[in-house]
């Protein structure tokens, strides 16, 4: 609905700081538009057609002051978004998520005069000068000009950009180190160096300085300091424009799909069409395989066409990302992808750790580290998963943003993946931020900060993109989403050592319990975490750490060369090391660099000694019988103290929120009143803010909190009516109560003031376990309905297909999932036989098909709720008045917009 014209100017005036009453009305005619010198038109040229239409309707003159002009344009863009989406008002745009601007320093190196290295030096060689400017406080703070050969009076005329925090009233010194260098073939020489205090540079003015170096050497430099108001991250609680457009298109597709599936009681209008989300839990390859079976059933039954969102966590995210990155999906359906996964996981992942594979992985990690991005064991684990699921060739070029093409015509539900931002000195359960990943953007709803998917992993400062890196490959994200198994990599090795048998001590241990124990051991191991020592000064060049990569890479070359010369290395009959490796001198490892994890790929480097405490722990651990391959991998992983720290086993990225001033954090439902926020022991620190001074942040598997990705789906902006959740989490036994994870999700929802149905555990009967349970809150029409599928083998033993009894003697379905001590479905088993895959895949396909009518009934119920309830998936006047996060200005605007209306519908 369009906002009425009587409220238009009030709304514009409220969200802008410009005094409209004192401005002159203007009209931009065609002659002015054709005049390239017209300043008003040059600004409007940057605006979208909708924004230009708003500016024309306002008929106000743009401010002449550059700062006011820029602020006006930013606010105009914000207001255009508020009125976007067909003229509907988006109430979430009125929450102010703003941060102070960043200062941009332009350093122009213009020219040098009489550059000299001294009389004798000039006789030997005419200077080849270049200038280095190092600003320690700035990210990416070391930059240099190009070299001009054989020139004592060089003309550079080159501009270097640095980003800095704004100065406070008490100006602090900001030192720039300026060095004049002479380039040589062997080793560059320093001609001279000076320091300059950048706090002396006035805002919005150019300061020209001449610096004197050695003897007669002079360099002219110009400094300009400006405020940057445009941000490269999106600061808003609203959904991005791309997702809004997708939702608009998808709603029409879903309406038609529901009319086909439910011809009698389906939706009649777009407003009556419910938003359905499908979720898959974590659980390693068990979750991946089970989700594949459920997806086939949803696809074949037409329910997938009724969904707007589909989410994955850990193992489910591996399946979902593999499915959506496949060239033949959805053209050939999910079965082709499932068959490829079936074939790929029949072979042990340990076979990827041959010299050729390790060399390839080492090269990729070395390249990433060299260009300035953090590297941890999660990168390595991601490459293992990527090669196993995507294939050796496809893993090199698959990216998350590529999935936008799959959503172009809204023929598929939008995938959402998750991980957690955590602190290295605190358990993930007590403090965490849910990070959501979509093909369009990645961000944290708690802070209202999002960035384009292709920018993830790039360097930001105060919201400004400082250094753009190539988009992270999909296999790296797969490693992050399932990083529990990176942290628990030793468990995977132990599992492989047991040849498919479960250890009785860990048979019933789920992923989160194992992680809690592992993290407690890591944190108790002592030693400073490098991440805790972040300072304002930017990291020095890290090329010295690359020596570790070189060392590792060369060792692998020696191994491969030894193989080719006939000194055959075999995994199973012993290890023959090349003399070249045996005789290599040890290299003194500087700091605790990742490639001391270079040792991960280094077979000949000396073993780093463990601390006495770690030695005692290692000696106390059981030592199962191992093959030579398993023994090598196990020793490779456990022999280095650095692998015992979260620092290098959890995922890590450059902090895209670095330098931001977080004045507010938001509950996932920002319209929730303060009375809804209550402390919950499990999540007692979740309302605290991120430490934005960190250069790098840790990302871990979302399963460290609860094992299903409810938070991004529960955002009220998405207005989800029905959640079809598949829980593949580990349980002590097949008939054990299956509500552990959803109960944690309920607690989390209550903490954030989210409407969530009460999980009544009394519906569970161990003697009559169901394949799915339906939870709904009849007293709260805003609460989504949840269909909770659990992993159980009950009806499948009796029926080969829904309604088709098994023939006498058909024992194919006589298998347990958690009861059997030798079950292949352990969370830590990463190798499935064809039979193990088929059994679990077909079980979940059967369980889903068995309850298709239940799903359709609940869709019908959601249609009825939308038909009779105006509060469902909407914002009411009462919501606006009780929200403690709206400013007075925003509240006044929304109250005017809701004048004579019952509610603002979210779709």
C-alpha cells in the first residue's frame, strides 16, 4: 500500500537532517539534464529511477555543502528502500543501524628531486627510487609507489589510500613512516626515512609537504583527509533488496504450487499464501545422507515447490550446497546428485592425503596466506570435504554467489547456511552470534550488518572495503559450516582406525558433547592465544611465515621425486623417506605460525615437542591398532602443540566489522518488548557485543549451540508460517526421546522474544515412536507451526513404500541407527558403503513420503490462520509502541503510516 501524500513530506523530513522549509523548490527539466555541468543532475545520475522519482516529487534543492549533500543522498536512498517493494512500507528499515564514518587519507606522491645515494653510490648505479608509506594504525597500512628506473628526478604522481578512525576532540598522534628506497636486483637499499604526524592534516583540505632525505634528496607529497559516509557493508535490519525481489517472485510460484497440491483448501490470494521453510540439522554424513533422502521425497511430492526457504547446518549444509552447486539441478532433480555423493563417500577420505593431494592443498593454502588472509586447519578440512563432494575439478571454481543464477526465476527455494561467530576464550554455548549465508549476502542479524557474498573474507575497516580478495571458494565455506569436524579431526582419525567399529566410550556421544570436551581441553592447555593480542597496529609483512610453506612444499616435492625414482612410498607396508628429506637441516620456526602447520604437510621436518601436560595426556590416551596410513595421519595431526589450540583448528576470517562502533545489538525480533528478554543459563552472554577491534574472528560449526538452523528462519522479516525440520542429531539409542535440540531452540527463541510453539515432550511414547511430531501454539497466532521429523526406523520395517507392506522374508529394513555398536551411522564416520547409504537415504525418503499428507494439512492450517488473523506475519501498532529499539523519530513515522490501518503485512 502506498503511503498517503499527506504523510510523505513528514516522513522525508523526519529521516533527513536537511531543513526542507528553508530550501528552494526546483524542477529539473530536460535542458538541465542534458547539461553535463549541472551539479544537481550529476548527483541524481547516481540514483536509481525510483530514487530520482522521489527526488522529483520532493522538489527540493540538493544541499551545496559536500558533506550535507552526501548525507542527503544516503538518507534519500534509505527512504527509497522504505517505500520500495511496490510502495509497501518496510517497518524494519526504521531501526537506525548507523556507524560513525571512516576517514580516508589520500597520500599523493608527486615527484622527487636530486635523489642521491651519495657520490660513490651514484657512481656505481643511478638510483631507481620508490617510496614506501607505512601507517601502522591503518588496515593494509603499508603501500608503495612504483619504481622509476635510473632517474634522480622521478615523477610518480601516484596516489595511495589509507583508512583511519575519525579523530576525537583530543587529537592523538597518527604517525606515518615514509621511506625513500632504491630498487636493486639483489637487495633494495634505504636512502632515507622520516616520520610525519597525520593529525596535522586538516579535514577536506590538501596539505602539501616536502620531505628531505639523504643529502639533497627531496620528495613532494600531498595529504588530503576526508570523511567517507558510503559504506560497503549494508547496515539495516531489513532484508536485502535481492531477497525481497526473490520473495515477491517466489510467492507467486508457491501460490500456484499450493493450488496444485491442495486444490480444495489452498490459498486464494498472495496474502493467504504461507511462507514455508525446510531445515536440515547437523550430524556429519548421517545428516547429509538423510537430507538427500528427504529432499527426494519433497521434490517428487511437489512440497519443495511450496517452500520459500531451505536451510542447512553442518552435514545438511554439505548436501544442500552440493545440490545447489550442481550443474544438472534442478533440471534432473536431486537423484543425480545423490548418486554422485553415494559414489564419492564409499572411499575413505584418507586416500586424498597422498603426496599429490597434499601438494595441491599446500599450494592453495600458501597462496591464501601470502596474500594476507588467515589460514587455519579448517581451510585444509574444507578442501578435503570439497574434493570428496564437489570433485577435484569443480571444487576449484564453485562459489556461493553462483547460486544466484538458480534463484533468478524463483523456481527454487532460497538456500540459507549458518555458522557461529565465537570468542576463543568462551564456550560457544554461552556467547555466540549466528552468521547467515545466502547467495546474496552474508551477515549477522544481531548487529544489522551484512556484506555481499563475494566480499566475504575481504579486508574491511569501519565498513569500508579496504582490500578486495577473490570470493571464498565453496569448499572453504563447507569447511566452516562443518568445522566441528575440523576441531574434532582426531576423532575422525580414530574412527577410521577402528575400521567402522564404534568405541564403546564414544558410541552415544554427540557432536556438541565431544566438542565441549575438546574445547575444554584446548582452553585448559594454557599459553597465549595470538588472537587475544590484537592491537591497533596492523600486522607486519608475513612473508617470513611463508618459509614454513616453502619448507613443507619442498618436502612433498622430495617425496614425489622419490616415488618417481623407484623408492616407492606405500601407505600400508611402511614408509620409505627420501635421503633428501632425512638430511634436510631443521628450520627454526618463527612464532606459532600456521605452517608450523607447514609441518602438517612436512614428513621430514623435526617434530615439535609437546608440553609435559600434553605428553601425559597423549600417553594416557588409548592407542588403537592402526594401518600405516592412519598412523601417519594421526601422528601428523597430534604431534604438534599448535594443533592443540582453537586458534588453528577453528575457522578464521578477517573481521568485516573491524572498527565499527556498536552502539546497539538487536534481538532477532527487534519489535519484541523488553519484558521478553530473560537470562537463560545456556546462553547467558549472547546479548553481549562483538569485539570489533579484532582483526580476525573465529567461525565455528553452528552445532555447538543447537543442531538445527532455526535463528535465520525465525527472523520476523522472513515471516515464516511453517517449518519442516529434519533432525538427524545423535541419540543414545533408537527409541530415546528425540527433542533435545528443538528444546534448546525453544529456549533460544524465548530469550530473543520470538514466538515459538511450546515443545511438549509428553507427546513422546518410547513404545510408539513416530516419524514426525507437530508442534503449534494455539494461544499465539504468530508462532510458526513446526513439523519435527526425527531419525527413526519404525514403519519402514513394515512397509516398503507408504501403504505397501513388505513381503515375507524381506529383511532389508531390519537395521538400527544408534543401537548397533557397529553402526555405520556414527557422527564421526566419513565412509559409507553403498548399502549403508541406500538404507539411510531410503529410510528418510519413506518417512517423509509417509507424512506428506501431514505436511499438506499443516499448510492448509497456515492458510486458514492467514485468512482470519491480521496479526500473523505482520507488524501492528502495538508492536511499534512497545519496541524499545525504535527511536522516537522512527516510531512517529510508523504510527503515521499505520494511521487507519490494522497492520503492516510483511509479504
